[in-house]
C-alpha cells in the first residue's frame, strides 16, 4: 500500500503542470459562470472566489504554496457550513447550486496538474447547465455562450506548452469549434427524440411570486395594477379578437365570508362541467410565465388536448403540477358556448352568504327582487344600470372600509377597482336569490404586431361576474365596463383618473414610455424575439417534433418516423466519426505508430511526454517513476532509437515484443 501511495505521489509530481493560458481562461470562466448567480448566492462565496483566485495567482508567481490536506479539508467544511447556514439545508436546488459553485471556486487552490484543470472545467460546464434550471430566457442563453467559450478556451489551453503566454489563439480556436459544432447541434436538436423526463427536480419554493391568489380582497387586485410583470403571451391562429373580448379566466371565487372571496375546496367537487360548444372557435397557444400555481389562464370556454391539463368544475383550467417554469400549452375556446344550461351542482354554493352583515345592500336586493321578480337577467341589468347612472369612480386608490365593506362601497365611497364592482354585484345578486360568483383573471392585452401575439401583464388583472340563468346557463357580465369603459376597450393606462400615474411604482418600466415610438418599437421587437425563443426552442416538445417531421417526410407512422430518426442520427454520427478519425490518413510509419502506443501505455500511469522531450529523456524519466518496469521501458526505447536513428534493421516484430513485455510488467504490478 505504501509503495502504491509513493508511486502515485511520484506520478503527481511528474505530471505536466497546468499551463498559464489554461489558468487565465479558467479564472475568466469562473467569473462568467458565477456572475448570473450572484443575486441568489451568499455574499461570502464572492469573497471566497477573490481569496482563492488571489492565492492561485500568488502560487503561479511563486510567492505562495498550495494548501495542505488539512487546510483544504477545513475550507471544504467551512464552505458546507456556510451553505447550511444560508439555506438551512445541504439539499435542494438553492443549496445544491451554492455547494456546486463553492466547490468550483475551491478547486482553484489545488490546481496543480492538467488533470486538476480538466476536473475544474467539467465543474464549470455543469454549473452552466445548472443555470438553466433557474433562468432559461434568451438573454441567459446568449450569455451562457460566453462562459462556454471561456471554458473551451481553458480546455484547449491545457494542451499548450506551460510557457505559452498568449491567450487569444486558444479563444479563436474555441470559437471556431463552437461554430463547427453548431450545425450538428441544430440537427440533433431537431431529430433526436424528445422524451419526457424520468424524474423531476424539486423546484425552488422561496422565490417571491406576484399574481392572483386563491382568495381575494378587493384591494389586493388593485395592487396588481401597479405591477408590470408579464403573465403570458398568446398567439392566435388568425387575427386576435378585439381587446374588449379578451377575458382570461384563471380562478372562480364562490365562497364569501363578509370580507374575502375565495375558491371552494376542490375536494368538494369532482364533477366535470357540462357545456356545449357554440359559435366561432378560437385556436391559440399560450406561453405562461412561472407562477408557482397550477391554474392556467384561458378564454371561455376552453379545451386542451394535453393530458396534463384538466378543466375543473368551475370552468377554469388547471395543470397537473404548479407552473415553476415557462409553460407552452395549446387551446381551443368557444366564447359563445352554453355552460350548464340544464342546471349546475354548484348553484347552492353560488347562493351562499354570511348570516349577517351589509344590511343596506341586502335591503336593496330585496327591493330589486320585488321590482323584477325572479328574472336573473333583469336583476343583473338593473345593477349594471345603477353603476352606469350613479357617480361611481374607477381608481387604484379606493377608500378603505372596515366592517360592512359592500355597503360602504355601494352607498358611501363609490370609488373602487374592478374587484369592488364585481364583489358588490355578486353579493347583491345572491341576496336577491340569483346564483352568482366572481371570476378573476386578466382582461385585454397588448398586441405585438412584430410577433402577432398578445401580451398580458399583471396590471391587466381583472375581476367580473357570472350569474346563472335557467335555460341558458352561466352568463358573464362586467360591471366595471359601466363605470370605466376605457379600461375594457383601451386598457388600464387610459382608464386611470387624473392624478393617478400608470405604473407609478416602477418609473423605469419601458411600458410607461409606449408613447416614445422608437423605444416602443425596440421593446416590441425584443419581445417578439423572446416569444419566438420560448415557442420554437423551449416549447419544442415531442408532438411539435412529430409535426415537423411529418411536414418534411409525409404522413408516416410512429414506427417509421422513429426508424427514420434513428437512421438519420446514426448516419450523422458515422459521418462525424469519419471526419474526426480520418481513416484515409492512417499513419503508415509503423515505428511511429508503435511509439504512440508506448506513449499511451505510459499515459495510463499518468506519465506524459512533454513537448520537445526526446524518446530517451522521456524513457529515463518514466523509468525513474516506475522502477519495477524500468528495464522494459528502457528496452523499448533503446530498440526504437536503434531502428529509428541508427543503422539497425527495421523490425516491427522486435518493437511489438518489447511493448508486450512492458504491458505484461504493468499488469503484474497491477495485480500485485
């Protein structure tokens, strides 16, 4: 055991040192790899990199030595303790990322040989891949190419002489390799079968997410009116519908406790809603931004053929898992569909009210019922007329109310956001005996003419009302339209009263400067590029691939397409092997070929011939490192020199015999 350890240490000491060019590009690569993660990493990791980088540079300048084993162990334990202190665990995505990057940094202080450099570069490539788990946007993808180029330059730098100091040739070669690999990468991306993942990583649950929630107080939706965060991009087959018809249902609030509207527990409803498609059909697809929630905004009434998407009993769509990454889904909607015209099991829930509270609204509902009878449509029209005729105001800054909030809004302040109007109307309808509920989602959107898609932001958050009419089913009405029609037809920016600025809390948002033509065109062009990235690259799934292949090769069966893909992939790999191996350039010099085998045999023992080192010098150095095989090593070298440089007759048989003797000697030591 001691002999083996001593031999291994001798091999490490004699291994080729790390070239300066490789170290330089590795330092650059570490900066590029770590930079995108800085916002989410403990601050001490940045300090750790500065210390390790400075230490390694001092080692290169021969002003410091490498840390010992105990020092390295202490640094690793300290890094693990720091990650645990910051994240409360050593497991999970956030903690795993921090551990990986800390390991990547610590590797600097033990970079002695080319093998150490290869390990560090491999860690860098893994860290680049991990970055896509947190940000898969187009800017992040373009940025990652810089890190990949630096890592490739470092990898190429490992093959250079330790004395080479010019870094730019390795960078140019790395760029050339990337350009050469791009066509093959594109071909493999298009043709290699898109398989569903066999497992899923636990997603980060600590990121703050804005958006709708499972319950709603009127002021909370008003807060979304201050956010410019993107919710979704929708692309229609054909021209998009007018803005006033874009009601994106996300949630249905059926329970009311006097202050908040909320969803009913899903366990109480296992029914699939009954509805009949009518009128024109809309075909479209949506790229939804991460929300951490399972619900999927869609136009009524929506259907998706994707197995992981299900329509719930209140007509909302829900994904099988919370949406933690951008999601592409395709839909069909029938805005004029009849929904549960014959009755609904949810009608009792849609009549529920607290036992007391808001007495003025209840009394008014009783008078309306006495005046209009049991006609839900007439009652709804009376309420809409009341909002249109009275001095109601649409605002993001409603007057706060305590206690009977519905009474205060309807008869005192008369100032509110969409949720105030929807909540008050649903309450009065219920008090008058009409089943009703509040629907929350988004209304409208901005059409991007460059990409022919609709952009929906958080400030488009909206609430409206559904009530049930016998023989017709659920009807949708929007009381906000009676007060602020500009909000529905033109958007929030045009509906705000004087004195309330659009996106007042985000003064640097580009959406505030849509009146500046060149800036707005630049914003929309960049958005169209991002949308194409998300649809064509991130959204390239198995069904999309199958459609592309059928367009290219006709209507083939799945088995035929699979055989075509497999055959094409093998053909590409075979062509690549021919280009790389170049069998037509097989070396005809038998002596040199056998000497290369000799070099490879010693390379397995971590003995590498240095650039410019002669066969005799290399053999003598190898003999000193492997004393048990010294005789076999020197015998081969002497036979090679005699045939190559002296007058001895050329005999490949003799060289093969010497090489076989060396191989057997190494095997005996290995077995021992």
